[in-house]
C-alpha cells in the first residue's frame, strides 16, 4: 500500500519577524564577518527567493551567534532562525538535519511556530520511518489547546498513519477517520479510507468496517487493487473459519479484475499526464519522485493482480455458497445460475449447476429444479453430477409420492456410463433403489424386482443390498410368486441377524408358505414368529394368519377344536393389534368363523368386545353390520333394523365411515327378504322421519338417508335419484360410497364422460376400501370405452377384477373386456374372455347369451363360419327367455346371416322362418323387419 | 417553537440570500449559440422576460422561448442541508427547499439549473411517500434531455412512485415504454432490476420478483445506492414467500440482520426493523395455525 509522506494543507510561509528583517544586502560568502542584522537580512532574502541551500549557512551563523543569548529579542531571533533553518533543510531534502534543528527549536522558547514545527518534525521522521516518533509528535500536537482546523487535520493524519504503520490497527482508525472527514483532497480521502479498511480488516472490526463500506463504495477507493486483495484475503479467512456472514460481506465487496485493471490503467495514465504537465511547469525533485513512486506502486499492484490466478468465479461461487448457507437462497441461486451459464462444462460451472438445483429444492421451486436437471442430463448425460442430480430428482418425487415421475427416469438411469468411483457407485445404487421403490409404489412389481436384482447382483458392497433382498422378496410376494419370494426372505434372515426387516422377513416367509399351500410350514412359521417376536407390529397379523389356517382345517375326531383354536388366535389378534385395521381383520375373520358354526350370539359378543377394545377407532359400522346379521339369524329382525338405523344415524354424517354404506345396502336387502309389506312401509316411514328431523348441517347424512330411501323404493327410483344427484351437481365432499355409486351409474347411463371421470377419480381416491368401489371402476371403464381408449379400458377392468374378481355384480367387466378385445382384433383373447363368462354360475342369465353371441362373432371374424353358426344356434336354443327373447332373436339373425355367407341361403330362410314361429322371438321388435324381408324374398 | 416559524427560520438558515433574491433574481442568461449574460431577472410578463445585465444601464426584454437556459444563482448551506438529510428530516428539507425555489417557479417552463433542485425535491417527496408530487416532478424532468443522468433519475422515480402508489397497470406500461421489462439478466442495470422486481412483488409474483431483486444484490454489491433499497425489498419478498415456506422467514430475518449491520440509522434500517416485528407476528400466527391443525 502506498503511504504518502508529505504534509498537505496550508502551505508554510517563511515569515521572519519584522525586527530582524530590516537589514541590508550581504554577500553569502561573508557570513562570519557580517553583522547580525545584515546576516538575518541576507538569510531572509535568500529564503524569499527560494534559495534555501545558500540560506542554510546564513541561518546557521545567526543561530550560532544568538543561540546562547538570554534576552527575549535574542532568543526570539534564534528561535525564528531555527525554525527557518529546519524548513530550509526540508526544502533541500535533508530531513535528518531538519529534525535535529527542530528538536532544538522545540527545546527552547519562545515557540510561536510550535504546531508547525511539530508537524514538520513528524514529517521529517517519515523518511526514516520512525513511526513511534511520529506518533509521539502528533499526539503532542493534538494535545495542544486551541488548535485550528489544519492542525487537527494534520495531527490526525500523522497519528493515523503512524499507528497504521505500527500495525496498531484499532487505534489508527479514529485519527484516520477524522482526516477523511476533514480533508478536501480526494486523494488523501481515498488513501485514508483504504488504510481504514485495511486496519479494520486486520483488526477484525467487522461492524465498524461494514459501517464504512457504503461510504467508501460511493468513492473511487473501491477500485484500489490492494484494498480488493485485502478484502478477498480476509473474506477467504472468514469463510474458512465458518464465519459466513462476515465472509459474505467481505467477498461481495471485491470487484472483478477487469474493472480494477481498467480503473488502474486510467489512473496511471492521468497521473503520468499530470506529471508531464507539472514537470514542464516546474516542480521539485521530491515531488516528482513522489509522483513517480505513486505511479510505480499502482503499476506494481496491477502486475500482482494480473499475475493472480482467476479469482472472480471462485469468489462468486463462494459468495453463492455463503448466501445459500445463511438462507439467502435466491441470491445464491442467481449467482450459481450465472456461473453455470458462463461455462457449463468447467468444474465450477458444473458445481454451480448442482448448487443451483439444491437451492431450488430448498425454496420449493421443484419444477424449476427438475427442468434444470433434465436439461443438464440431456446435455451431459455423463456429466460429473448426473447421478447426484438424478438422486435429488428421484428422492423429491418419492417424497411427494409422485411415483410415475420416478419411473419415467429409468432411461436416464440406464444411460449413465459405467464407473468404478466408490462414491458414484453408491449413488448408482441409490438410483436403482429409489427407482425400485418408484416401480413398487406404481404396482409394477416386475420392474421393481429388476431394480432390486440389479443391486443384489451388481453392487454387492452397497448399503442397500440387504434391504434389496428383502424388498425383492416383497415384489415377488405382491405378484403371488411365493416360491420366488421365499428364498429372498430366508436369505435376508440368514444374512442379517440384526436386520431391520428380520421379523417382517419371517412373517413374510410364513405368508409365502401359505401362498404355496404348504400350510404345515406356514403354521409352523407363524408359530415361530409368534414365539419369537411377541412385541412386533406384525404379531396381530401372525395370529390372524394362523387363525385363518386353523379355521380352514377340517375338524376331525382326533382334532375337533380347530375352530376354537382359530377363534383363540383371532382374539389374540384383536388384543395384540397395533392398529385398528389389524384388529378389524381379526375380529371380522372371527365373525366369519362363528358364522360357519352358526354361533350368532358369539358374533354379537365378539363385536361388542372388539368395539369396547378399540372404541372410537373400531370399524363400528362393520361391527354393527355383523351384529345385525347375527340378530337376523336369531330372529331379531326388528332389532337388527333398529341397530342399522341407529348406526346410520350415528355415523352417517362422516363420509369416511363407509361401513355405513354397507349397512344401507344390508338394510335394503333385509327389507326385501325379511320384512313384510307393512314392515317395509314402516321402515320407509322411519327413514323419512329421520330425514324430516335431520339437522340441516348434517348434509352427508341427509344424502345417505335419501339414498337409503330411494333404494328401499326399488331400483328405478334409485336410478332416478342418482340421475337427480348428478344433474344437481352434488358437491363431492358431501358424497359417500352409496351416493357415489348411484351417481357413477347415472353418469354411465347418460353417457356423461366428464362426470364419469370426476366421480370415479374421487371415489377411487377417497374410498378405495369400499365394497361399492366397483361402480367407480365401471364408470372409469365406460369413460375409456367412450374415448375408444381400449388399452385403458382393459387396464381399468383389470384393476376392478383384481379387487372384486367374479362377484355376481362384476359380469359387466368381463363382457366389456371381451368386447374390447374383439374390437382390438384380439380374437382368441376375446373368445377366451367370452368363454370365461360361461364358467361363472353367478353370471348366468342374459350375460351368457351375450357371451355366446360374442364367441360366434369372434369366429365370424376369424372366418370360421361353421363354428360361428354353431355358437349362434346355441344362443337361440339355450337362452330363449332372456330379455324377452332379445338375445335369441339376435342369435337367429346372426345365424341366418352366417348361413348366407356360407352359401346356405335356403337354410338361412328356414332359420328366419323358425325365428318368426318361435314364441320367444316372434313378437320381438327384431322380428318385424325379418317378416317384411321374407315377404319380399318369397315374392308375396 | 412554532412549527411554521421554525421552518421559516430553517429556510433562512439553509438558503442564504433567499430574501435578497425575492425582488430580482440573480441569473446567468444563456442564449442560443451559448452566449452568456450575467445579471438578474427583474420580472416576467407572459412570454416576456425583463433582464438587467451588469453593464447595461437599461433592462432588456427577451422572449422566454428564445432563452436556451437560465442559470440561477441559488446559495445553499450545503452542510446544513446534508445534516438534515442525514438526520432524515425530509419534511423539513422539503419545506425549506420549496420555499427557496418558490420565486423561481414562474420560470419553470424555461430550461434552467432548477432541475437539479427539483430532482432533489422529487427524491424527497418519494422518501416521504408523496407519490403524487414525485410523479408530477418526475414527469417534467423526464422530458428534459439536457442531462441524461437527471432524466434517467426522473424516469426511475416516476416508475417507483407509480409502483409504490399501487398502480401496477400504469407502471407496467411505463416500464414497457422505457424497455425496462426486457433484458433483465445479470448484466442489467440495478435500477432496472430493482424496479421490475418491485412491480412483480406488487403483482404478488413473489418468486419471480425475488429472482430479480436477488440479481441486484448478487451482481451489484458495490453499488450502495441500489443495494440498500434492494436489500429491504429482498427482506420484504422473503417474508411474503415465508407465508408459504416458513424457511423463508429465516431468510428475511437474515437480510434484516445484514441491513442493520450495514445500513444502520437509515430509512431502510428503520423499515427493516418494522418488518422484523411483522415477521414475528407472522411466525406467531403460523405457529398458532399449526397448533390448531395438530389439535384437529
């Protein structure tokens, strides 16, 4: 840093007292022979014309003669000359002599120029860099009374510099501050400011430093290269000490190199021009040297800066890091973003990319983060942070349960280049592991299993390997591949004595045996589990599973108590349950066992026990359903009805209690099967009364009661009510499964695909456990069908069938499946699907006829007309009565049509005649056009 | 002391010689071709100006529209003015400045060095929340293209006044007119980024606003003129974002801490402290809401 060593301020004037200035001219060489007055006069004239060198011996001679005088005038003359002699020495560059003379001056009286003398003396010590002396002198100056502005300014300037050079950082700031505030010289102001900053940095006086910053950064001081280097160095030190805030504020003051160099270049150029101009005008050698030194110093600092390795990006990166660290996320983000934009492939660019994404996740801008990640992966699939960024993306989506997004990333994971870097390998397994869970949660167990296998086979050292074995077993289990799952669960147990999933693996082992129908092993495994892990969360389920096994056993004379053991297990299942779901399973399974044994009172007692044990967490509606069933069997129909009505009223306003909807359906069934006409009327009246008296705030209950009322009045009324609800735009939040079921059916009946979508989505999302959920799948299926989206149609049917199988109400799914396959040209699959219908006795009825007709259609499309004819014949021979002969009529027509195509026109005519004679079909609307056609054909 | 009397006293203290200027106004007349006359304006009669030069025994009459520029000699006690400004006694400065400029108002239509003082007034009106007056002055200065820096300043304050007055539509139109709605990248001028950020914040587009104001801070940290207001705006927007993501409330508090450290005893510091109180209230509100949700 450049320190200036000359005083600035008021110019010193040579003024000699009038008393000694009145003498004549004398030759310089004759000082010793001159009289005192002439001598003084000569010295004065020399001083006035700036001939300091010649004045020196004259003044020295005066002092020599007057120094020992004691009278006031003599002392005054000696002192005046000492002062002027010191000044002359300064002017000729002899500071040491000047200082020596000034010491004499200050040691004697009078000292009218004491302040100036002190300043001059301090200045004299600049060359010898005697900072202690300068400090001492400036303090002496500042301690004097009645100082003028210049003295205050100069004293502080000297003191500040002296202390600064002695590295008395804290003590230098105040005097330098006064100098800054007083000076009118911008150059002094700038230099003092730079010293202040350096002193505050070195003294780690951050608060004071930051107080100065706004002020300094309004001046050109900010362009000083040394200042910037000091700040950068201090910033780094603070950063490394984890003092982020101070590091940040220091770093962000550092200007870019090109700005500093440009400013310095300009400054040097201005100084050189000025020096040239002033040199022509005439300035002292000392002044010239000083100016040259200043220029040289700037040039040196420029060289230092130019030779410095690039620091801008590193500084920006660190600032970004600090911003992120102190939670000023967006400031960090824009810096990282800029660095990345500047150079996407450099190390710092890539690191910035990573940091920017981290920040975006911090601020919840996940879409933006993903967009950046995907762009990066596209540009640099093998980039340094490709794996890290993908793990971030996958993790975020897993947390948000956006599993579809996770599995979409598979191609990106697959295209990652091979690596042998241990950290990258761990990241790679993270990716496979998360990908596996994405697939698992998307119910794609095959793909999930593949990802777990990848880890098991290719990353044996991975921390995820053990869990992958367990979860791969789970993927097999979920696919019903029990024999594949079993070794994984066993392997996990064998290899992980203290594994997190040890108990679960044993339990699943039991489930596998059960699935493989190795009941003996299953029972033994569940028993082992019960004995080993009595406190595990799965204990209740183990009891229930063993209960199921016992319940399935046939009682023999040797072992007559299987059901008793099953019931004992179920009761333990209720007792040990850690969730209401576990308890509910055990309780309702037990109820089924009691039902097998016709133990109705036991059912009632068990349900009471279950409800007492689980209180408000119990599935009260389901329990009430079982109690009601038992009461009916005990002949207590009215009690059952009352109990059902009570449950509907108590829990009916909570849409989530979908057991209430089950009870509504049960109530309708009881009404149809167990109640007399008058009892039915009574029941309808009771429902109506409840509706009349209902609290208007209970809107969900109101709807449920309305549904119950409609269902009790019959299917047509219920359908109409469903249409009414649909038309009224009933808010979804008021609906429960029973209302939604009616509305879904109404949407299908009216072909309103928008409502089919809205209702089915809501139904599936909110009530996935409901017995009535198939209505939602039906609506969803019809919606896809209307959109001619056959793939989705089949997917929807698969889901519905996965949940409800071949229940009596599920015939629609199988017939649509077959029809869709037929439309897609998958004739074999379609025929097989039609054929499946024939194998489900519960679907006997018009559906059989429709399926048979469909099989015929498949054969026609396949060109096998004879077989087709045979199917059509079966339709009108076997299913005459269905739907008022409608299917039989269709069979006749299709049969005739195929005969024509076979060239058997006569047989075709006979078939049509048979249709017109058949009492089941001759009144069908399809018969009339046939009749007309035959008339034409026969020429009538 | 009576407030108005005090203000008069202050005016006297700050603007030396204002009373002497009341009768005739010392000025330099600059005519086309840059010919200058020292003298004083004696009076104005419609478009006619009566000007007395120092040498001529008789005043001359000139058409106002023929004058290129008037340079009034306005003597100010700059130190006093600075002191008041530093003490943030803006209303007092406005009163005093308005008072001393009053005799010159009838020459407002002629280009003059009054623009500088008017720009000071504009800034002061903005600081005191008088956006109507700010815009009024800004509008007149913005059309004066003699001094590009002053013109830019007028445009900036004009836009800021519209935004602070809540007039997003007109502010948006103005920014579009100036082309300040484009090129808002890291190299953009800090004032442009700052104004655009303010406008977005007004429109409650906080994330986008935050990105822009963050650019002011990240890329213009050596510019104390824009850093100060930008830091405050940054804290304000972090607080808004904190309503959705409470982590951002920490961010807002961090910015406030830095404002207090770097810009102590400034308007921004004062407003940051007010913001801190708001954040505390917001935190309490969020906490309460959380407790209620948990109890439900």
